[in-house]
C-alpha cells in the first residue's frame, strides 16, 4: 500500500525506537484505514520484550497472591496489580450470590435497559446505591468507562464548558469530546488555575470535573478547595469516585464522604470494577436529572445492560462493604504500612497518599527492565508509560488491598528493595546494547 502523500509521518522510520511513544503513531500512513501504520508494527517488534508485559494472563482469581502466565509458564506472584481493594471479587458470599442469579436469571441481560435488559436485580441495585449514597435515584452502566462517557456527553451541550483537572481519566475527557462542548483544563488540584479557567468562560454553563482519587498518581482530589472555587463562579461539580467508592470514607461513600462535601456534590459517579470487585458503573443524583440522562446517555440507551449475574454479585459486595467497615480499616492500614516502608527504602511514590502507589522510575527502559525482573522474582506490578503519565513520571504502579497480609507486603518490599538496589548501570548498558541490536536487525530485514 502506497503511503499517503504529504502525510509526513514517515519520519518515525528513522528514529531511535526507544525515543518513540504511542503518541507518534496517530497519523494515517497509508490509504488503507484498516492497516496498522507500518512504523507502529516495526516499533512494536523492536520493543516486543517490553510489550509482552501488557495484557498478562491471569490463571486464577485477582487475589492478593495469584498465578499469572510468565514466559509461557505459570508463575506464582504477589499481586500488586489489582483494583480488588477490599477482596470482594472472590469473596465466597459474592461468588454464591452470582451463582444463585445464574440459575434464576441466566447469563446475560440480552438487551438495553431501556427496552428489555432491565431486571428486578438491576432495579434493586439502583435503589440500594441511591439509598447508600443518600440520593433520590441511581442508574447503572455496563462499564465504568461508558458511565463516565455517557454522563458527561449526556448532560453537556455545544455551548457548555467542561473544565477538567489535567490528570483526568480519559473516559471523562472523551465524554466532553463526544458532547462537542468546549473543554478547558486546569493544573492538577490547583484552585488558582481552576479559577482562571472558569473566568475565561464566564457566563456559560460550566461543569468542573475532578476525581476522588487519581488513578495514576494515587493522590486525593482537593475537593473542598475546588468546590469553593466552582461555587464562587456558579459552576457545577462532577466527582469521579471510581477508585474511592466503597474503599474510602468511614461508611465507604468515597472521597466526598471523607472530606465532608457530599451535600455539595449533586451528582456522584463511581464504578463497580474496583472496590466492588465486579464490572460496571453508576451515577447517583436527583430523580429528574437521571430521568433526563436515561434518554440521552448513549452508552445507557444503546448498549446491553449489565449481566444479572454481575448485578447479583455487586448487590452482595455492597452489602458486605457496608456491613464490614473493618475491610476499609485493613486496606488503609496496609496502604500506610506500605508507604512508610517504601519511604524507608528511599523509593519515590510521587504524591500518592492512598493504596494506589506509582513507583516512579522516570526512565522507560529501566522501568520495563525492572518490571520483568520483578515478575521473575514473583512480584506483579503494572507498567505505566508515557503518554499515560508524563515522561519524567514513567513508573510502575502498585496497589495494595485489604487482603494482603503483612507477610505478603514484607515479601513484596524485600523483592522491590533487592531489585531496585541490584539494578546497576552495567545492566542498563547491556540492555541498551540489546535494544540497538534488535533495532539494527529490524532495519536490515526491512
Ligand atoms: C478514574 C477512572 N474513571 C473511570 C474509569 C473507568 O472504569 P471501568 O474500568 O470500570 O470501565 C477508570 C478505570 O480505571 C478510572 O480510573
């Protein structure tokens, strides 16, 4: 296939693959939109050893210790990769509830909630979520991503402004893009920057979009200060509690509960894929707003409802999360312990103050090499590369859960300490040589 004339994207062909990132391959290179850009394919081949860290195969449940496939063989690992914060994904009562629903309701919902996918279990979950959060109503989405995207795009219009923290999740940004509204960004957690952003669009309807806990940095949104600024401008606020719901706040009602601002947040959004250990998203708020949203959120109207099996599991997870606050206590004790020990090891966790901890490496090659070494030694962490984070914040991310024992955490710390200490410049040079050689081999073969 001939390249598209004047496209200019072929400059990537001659660049050092180690200097490229996913942001380099978004221009089409040929006349066939179904063909992957050839430079991307070559880049992937050159970095195959790093790419193989993605989409790892889990051979068991997302428990604190689990088994993954590593290099074609089962590998027992301490799991610092999972959002199963309270251990509910594999809780026996949750599993039993899902089994029960499988018998009564079958596997799938087989239709949009609007037409045929709504069941008595879905309705019960809506009511339970609304009651849990002290709201008039709640609606469910079949994914957290779809919930955020659908809520933002379902409520904002062309002349509105979405004012997003610059560390916002892509589902929120994509929601704003889909709504075709104007978007503004403000510096992460910075009230002065938010103030300036709101001033630029005075007179328009504005929605300030923030998160309870940021998924990459593991820090809290500064909700009270940011809400003060939004209020001063007559702007509304939307809080994404994906990572904080059920895991944070005395009763589990998220960061808004923890910071005492629940009554200042009219619409609250969360996911069931993190502390609930399941799948899906929800938004809770006033009956009138949600009745409108039910008809305008495309991922709600035009996509199949959550499987009833999953809904039954979530109902049980919510019940346990409310009944057993000690799960949250354990989660936070584990998080604080792990933070303290990482600090003692001199490991940089950026701004994190929660159970999500980026272990900042700031160098792509080194990060991938360390990730491999950690898996070899039985510690499973997730690679986080640019453009998901800025280049100097390239890291691997560790999440602790309530299910980790002190022995799990201590072993993880030993592996981390040893691996980071043993990672010498000599290894780094050997690695670079290996990269250069595979790059050369590729050039010669093309
Ligand atoms: C902040 C935030 N919002 C929304 C989502 C989307 O949620 P889900 O994975 O349930 O689709 C995520 C996913 O990790 C997230 O981190």
